[in-house]
C-alpha cells in the first residue's frame, strides 16, 4: 500500500557550499575570494574540496593535488582541520533541528528536513528557505548553504544542487515532472553508478525517457523497473529518517561583543533557553540535566550543570535554572560565549511529572577550570 497523498509533505535538503573551504575562508579573511583547496600537502594528496573560486579552474573534490596545482598555479592549499568542521557541523544540524522533526543528516554538511508540520509558520516556501539560510549564516558567523525544497527527498536533493553556491530552489508539486524531465538518469538519488550505467545502456538517458517508458521498454530493468519509473515521475515516499537519539542537545553563541553584567547576560540566556525548548520539543524529548557553559574573553571555558528531579522542557524553567547556575560563575568577568544545553534526555511523556519545583534541585558544579570567585552578581 502506498502512503496517502491527502497532505503533501514538505521536504528540505540543505547542503553547505564548499564546506571545508568555506570554513577556512571564514576563519582566515586572507583566504576569502581566493582559489583555495583543502587537502594534504604530500605527493599523493587529493583535494577534499575547493573554493568556488578554485572550481572555475576545473578543480574538484578527489582530484590529485598535483593536477589541481597544474590547473591553477596560484592555488592556495590549506591543510584540513576536522575538529573545526565537526564543530560547525554540530551547529548547522542544531539549526536544522529548529525547523524540522525529524532531520536526517547525510554527512557533516548536508541533511534532509521534514518540515511538513512546521511549514504553516511561514508565508510560503520562499520565506522558509530564506529563514533557514539566514539562520545558518547567523549561527555560523557567515556561512552559506544551498537549499532545495520539494515534496520528496528526491526533489529536495536535486533542487539544492541546482543553484550552488548560496542557492534556494523551490519545486512546487505541479512542476515536478517539468523539473525532472531534462535531468540525466545518473542524477537519480539513491541509484548507484552501476544501475545508472545499466539505464544508459538500455537507452534511458534522461528522467523523461524513464518516466515515459512503457512496460515492455522497462522490462530489461528487472525488479527495479517499477521503482525507477516511479522515481523518474517524481513519486518518492522515502521518509526522512531521524538520526539516533542524542546524548545532549544544546545551543551556544559566540557574542559580537564581550558582556559582563547580569543585565547584558540575561537576554542571551533567555534566548538560549527558548532555542533549547524548541530543539527539545522538535525531538519530543525532555531533559533531566541542564548545563550552562561560558567562555571568558581569555578563552577560559567554564561550565556548571544541574540534575533536575523531574523532566524539564519549558524555556521558562530552563531560563530559571540558567540564572541560578550563572551565580556560581565568576562575576565581573568578560564573557565572549554562552551555551545552554540539556543532557540525560528522555522521550517526552514517559510518565514522570513535568517540571517539579526547582528549589529541590541540587547544583553540581563540574568541569570548572576557573577559580572560585567570591564576588556576587549584581544587576
Ligand atoms: N569531501 C571530501 N572528499 C570528497 C568529497 C567531499 O573530503 N571526495 C568533504 C569536503 C567537503 C565536504 O566533504 O567540503 C562536503 O562535501 P560536499 O560533496 O557537500 O562538497 P562541498 O560542500 O565541499 O561543496 P558543494 O556542496 O558546494 O558542492
Ligand atoms: Mg556541500
């Protein structure tokens, strides 16, 4: 039985542009607008990825670095920093989670989002797409992502690739066939290169060829024939599959200016608490533990955490605990980053009473790399 079509799905595919290279250009302004390749320096090194400036010279992922240098003698080669890429990946996946339940990451820099439920919050797909792009830019300090929106994973995936970099491609349901028709069959997402070869050998060059083929023409494709024909007609019911249950869910922000006073910090924590509530609700989870993280202007990281006696989910309750945890961090210090996160997560509705009185919770300071500070916080 095929799923009902009563309410069409809204699926987004978001894929960062020249991911590693863009991060290097963000972190090192001297590399901006230049042809750069991220990869090793050894003789056998290959290009992990190249900036769009370098792609104009024909440089591509997986190309031997010697060839890349030959194509572009001014190419700047930057060694990879995987920890940084992973950290950025976590930030963007958290952003995606604000829009979608569930999200399905495909790699460090791309994910499917099923936004069917949250779509009504936006005036239309354009506002949805622009908001995702803006949010990624804001959370990462300026990175661009290309976004595709359609009624299936296949359409969304193909659409995000249409207008890179910094693209937004929307395929309305009534335009699906027109969008697919001219594409070569090897672009069918979920079809391996072997199958694509077989398709081409059997005379199917484009989606259009495959979509319009009759039973007899499809016969040589064997058991896959029907599925391939349906995909070529834009029929794709594959669900967005959630990633595994996370150990923690968090929000953090590096501030544009360092802050010191309670009055400056309160709105940041309030914002963080709201963002965390959204993320917990999207994943239908509640938190038994909450953690406040802070980084000083001297890059000293401190955190304080608390185990709650009951599950917490509301921004109000999170904010209240954050304010309490804040009082055990040094006052009078300049802070450049705050993070609000939840751990000891449970699925929502597992039976415990929600949000028991906060007074009964014990504070457990941990991981403190800062010295005890006697000064009190004042507004
Ligand atoms: N990657 C890699 N080796 C490859 C392909 C990719 O190490 N053969 C890494 C580097 C990329 C990252 O994975 O930055 C993401 O891969 P993408 O295919 O999404 O490529 P980019 O994000 O670099 O470029 P774009 O998506 O704009 O085409
Ligand atoms: Mg990418």
